[in-house]
């Protein structure tokens, strides 16, 4: 965009680091809790940045799933994915975000929009992937949580029921409310 004779670059609000969990041992679920009571008055959007491995064997990717406020009702969540793996491209409505296996770390950046709103369903978007040398996968995904409750708890689980391995890192960031 031009303003006068100069280019104008809009300044986006910065994400602020809120907390990080680096796993000292394997665990099946990573939980961020008391989010609304701690951050609800100050932040509008949340972002998870994940670098980790799961106990699923070999190079097979092990998808992660998110659950908000301990809601396990599958009908409350909807997913859409566009993924590329090596020379294959596909789309699906699988209920997870592609991640990684035991032999490699996968990464994901997951935005949770309007996390503390009590008048909107929640929208999640993610970019994730891994590269083990023979399998290169990248995925753009979206998720809707059809519930207007403010998010107080985020559970990050393995879709296959495996554990997150030692040294996996889960960081939470926020964008302040205006």
C-alpha cells in the first residue's frame, strides 16, 4: 500500500510469549490450563508453537489433536486439511493436525482465534510438517470448535494414543486485546 510517495507496511500486533512446557519425560497429554482466568482479560488470540516427537514407531507421522475445556464430543469439532507429501497433494476432513514420529521432530504453528470470546465459536488454523529425508510433509489445516465458551484448557494429544517424547516443546503465545 502506498501512502503519499512512501510505501506503508502495516504493523501487526506482536505475539507475546506466555508459557512453555518442555517435557522432562514421556507423557500422553500436554495441558495448558487456567487460560481464561490468567490471560482472558489481556489477550484476544493464542498461538501454540510445537516442536516434538511421539512414541509412534519409525518415520510414520503421528497427528496431534486439540481438545478445548476437556470437551471430548467429536461433533463439536470440524477439520479441513490441505497437505503435500513428497509429490502427492491431498485434502481431507481428518480430525487432526499432521505431526511427527519417533525418529524426527515435527513442527506446528497453531493459531487459536478469539480464544476468550463468549459470543463466537472458535477457529483454529495451523501450518505443520516434518522432513525425515524420504518423507517431506507440509499441511495447512483449519478447525472449528463449535462452542462459544471461553477457552480455559487446551489438551494436546496424539491422535493414535501414543506419548509425546522427552524434549518435545510446547509454547503458548498471545496477542493482546485492543
